[in-house]
């Protein structure tokens, strides 16, 4: 094997390997949408749909009662109150229920908030349908305002039998700076 | 980039002094640089571990504040994984792979120089934040989120020095990828005539597979830290729930890198042990082909087990079952390897020179670490063990008495070839026995405190763990000090003080590296040897 030949072969192998490394760098970013799709399909991490459910429940399963609990948390930088009117409700699958949430802004400036829902067990996320939710949009709170934010939901009649309790958690974040940055 | 063949001009003027090392394109010089660097990082990371063990000697807060303690655990992990273990194996690859396959040098010598010289700067950047922290600049000055740098600890809550950390991880990544590319190109294109793939020494095989793992996952790590960087400064929300991202995604991306990384740190060790045991058992390696296939299967399986690090994040049952079974499956090829090593020793004419002592200690202690890994793989059990000292015990058994012991074995085995003198027997024996006893005193009780519920990464603990922690700390100091004996062994060899080593430094040693004189001349195998 001549020297020229070897040099060419080395270059060829080198090129292939560099392409592979760059492709794997891209793969890391491809994992982001891929992860979202997986979460959508499986309800992994308890992500609920970010849009309102348009069709109502097909039926109400009267002989079954499921407990739905509500948890509220404040993300970093949020100083106001954030709570639900009730800590838990007993519902029949298919029954449409309204729960009110409250948020307040004690600051002297207006803020924009975004609430992020999460369901536990994650498996139940697919069976929780919301026809209206404050989490679908960003909510603005004027200085000193206390706001009532309704959320209307029903559980899918198909909810697996072994799920008797599910917890819906909301974390509220202050996204004022983030919105300001994107509107610039 | 010039190739090795174009470079082996014997009459060129070899630079001396500092220039020899700065501009070196010689695989032996670069290998030496890597090995010294790795040892320096081992001592630096060890120093940080001493701070951890000093604080944990007694319950309550004594010496450092919790913030500084967190920085110690973080930088200790990073320095050991990226500074000590990985460059150590790259150093061994640089020195040994060309010698073992009869090549004159690595295929891409200039890139080789570059991939080493990036490293000291990467660690200068990372460790500078520790110095800033120790001398009171910024609070906290050094990364404090654990070596796994989970978001949002490293994004929203990360200290300003997180950006230094990101830059340094990028540099380490580039260095590792270049090192891996070099290994693959060398092994594919520079083997001596007759050296078919299935005739290669197992160290070359395991490194070839490791190199493929490196190219597959180091870019993913680079992707993860890039996402962190843009989350921190450029308004993206990959890992930020407020903007529609998901912090759990970080864990998936990180462990997709992190689990193959675990095998990157152990596969070359398997290769070393597979070289040493046949030498001192005076029998060929039992089941060569099965060793190669076992290594390849471990590498492939490593891509489908990552979520066993995150059973407790709340995965669907089917997901946890999948990752649990896949993880347990890995113990099959690993078991094949341990079986083969034992079968190689079976009825061999064994002698127990220093490399063999380390190798046998490796086989036993690594298997202990593997067994606790199997326990951790069981999902319901993992819920109990997650983030306790049991996990700390597990990965230190496979990394310290596994990877690090294998590197000691390799050093004692090949030091005669590198330096031309046999390593000092008395110091070596002291180093071995002292390390062997102290490493078990250090890590074995961690199993107990872990099972009893002591969480990792805390600067304090409940009173009932006090006795065990006292002895763990004593083991820690003892193990740390023992490594100074190894420093003495290396310095003596570097100064050529000791019994002169013959070309075949160990009676039963086989392989091309023992055909060249000891110390190996600056240029070897200019004309390739013929392998029958």
C-alpha cells in the first residue's frame, strides 16, 4: 500500500467519523421534539393537552367515583398567592366540573404569568380533558390585582379502573421578562 | 493532516525541553503527557474528596459550609470522570495501540497533539472556579449542582461559573471525540500486515468499541450543555417549564450520554485485564471471540438502559419494566467476561507479580460493584436506594476498584516498557496492599449507611451514621495517602532508578509490544512487523 493511498484512506475515515459526530450533536436536539411526541402519546411526565377539549363526554359513569386533588405551587420569583378554591373534589368520570383558582399580584407593577399543569400518575394525563383552563393562555395580573381563574374539566369515561385518585398540579411562573424579551 | 507514515523521518531534528512536549506528534510522548495529566487530576480530584471526607468525619458542620461542600462533590466527580479516568485510558491507548498493532504512530499525529493540549486548558477553566471559591470570590463561585448538573439546578439556579463549566465541558468533549477518531482511524488503517481484526489484542478491541461509543455520545453531551447555555442566556426553554420545556428532558438527554459514558470508563479496563491475566496465568485468554462479542453487546445495550438512572421521576410501568430488564440483561455479557477471566486462571501456572495482584483485585471488586448494580436495576428496590450512599458505594466500586485499579494494573504492567526499568517492588507491594485494604474500608461501609437511608450529597448526616462515617473517612484518608506511594513508583521509573527491564519484561507476556526493546525507542515499527 503506497503512502499516498494510506493518506487518502485516513482522510476518508476521518471525514466519515466527523460527519457522524456532527450528526450525533444534531441528534441531541432531535431528542427534544421526539420527547414531546412520546409524552403526547404516553402521557409521560403527566403533561396534559395544552388546548381546550372541543367535544364533551360521551356518558357519565354514575357508579364510579374518582378523587381529583389539586396542588398549586409558585415558581421562582412569584410572590403572590396562588391557590385553588377547593383541595379535592369527588367526581364521576364524564361529569363536567368547575374549579376556581386564585392568583394575586402584590407587586406594584403588572405581571404576566403562565401556569403549567402536571398530572400524577402520568398515565392519567390522557384521560383528563379540560374544556377551559387558565393555563391555556398567559394571564396578566395588574398591580395589586387578585384574579379568579376558572378551570373546567371532565374525566374520560375510559379512565383505567385502577386509578382512583389523581392529582392535578399547577405551577405558576412569572414570564413578564420573557414576554418583554420576545416582543422587542 | 500529515499521516504517520509521512512523518517517520528519522533524521529530523527532534525538539528538546518544553518544545518537545508542546509540539509533540509522537504517540509515546503524547501518551506520557496524557498519563501524567490523568494522575495529576486524580490527585486533584482526590484532594477534593478529602475535603468531603473531612467534613463527614463527624456529624454536624465542622470545616466547610454546605455550599462549599456541594462544590466539592461536583468538581470531585467532574475531575475524576473527565480528568482522571477518561484521559488515563486515552493515554494508555496512545502508548499501547500503535505498539500492539505494529503501527509506527497514531494515524493523525497532529490531531493527537491538539486533543491532548486542549485538556489542561479545559481543566484550568473548571478548576479556576474552585480556586475563586476557596479564596472567597463570588458565592457560590464553583459549580455546585452535582456532576450530573441536572436542570433547573444548573440552569435557573446555576451560579455564574456554570458558564465556565459549560465551556470546559465543550472542550473536554472535543478532546475526547478527536482522541476517539484517532483510535478508530489508526486501528482501521494502520494494522500490520496479517493483523486481522480477530487477531487484535483485546485492549485494542475494547478501545475500538469505546471509541465508537465516545463518538456517539460525547456530541450528545455537547448538545445538552449547549441547550443549558441557550436556556441560561438566549431565552430558549428546553428545560424550563415556564416556557413550555421540561426539566425531565434534561435527565433523558444527560443519561443518554451518561450511561454509555459509564462503559466508556470500563471497557478499556476489560481490555487491560484481558491482557494481564493470560500473561501471569501463562495460558492464552479463554474465549477470545466471546470476549469481543460480549464487549460489543455491552456497548449496544448501553444505549437502551439510560432511564434506570431516573426510575423515580415517574415513568409509566411499561417504561420502568423495559429499562429494568434491559439493565439486568447487561449482566449476561459482563458475566461472560468474568467467567472467561476466571477460566483463564483455572489451572494456569499463576504467579502474583504486581500487575496480576491488581488484576485479580479488579476482578473480585469489580464484580462486587456489578452485583450492587444489579440490585439497583430492580425498580422497586431502586426507589429505596435512589440517591443514597448505596449508589455511591456501587459506582465507586466499579470506578475506583474497577477502572482506577485497572489503570494501576496497566501502569505496573507496562511501566517497564515505557521507562525501561521495573517498578520498585517494595513500594509497589505497599501501594497495592495499602490501597486494597483502605479502598474497602472506604467504600464497603457505604453500602450499609446507604441501605439505612443516608442520602448522598449532604454535608451532614443523622447521628446513627456517625460510626460508619468515621471509618469511611479514615479509609478515605488512608487510600488518598497510599496514592503518594504510586507517585513515588512513577517518579523512580521516570528517573530510570530500578532494575533494568528486558524487552519481554514479564516471562509469560505475549504480543507485539514486547518485541521492541525496553524502554520502547522513540520510533518503533517503521517497517511493519509480519503477524502470522
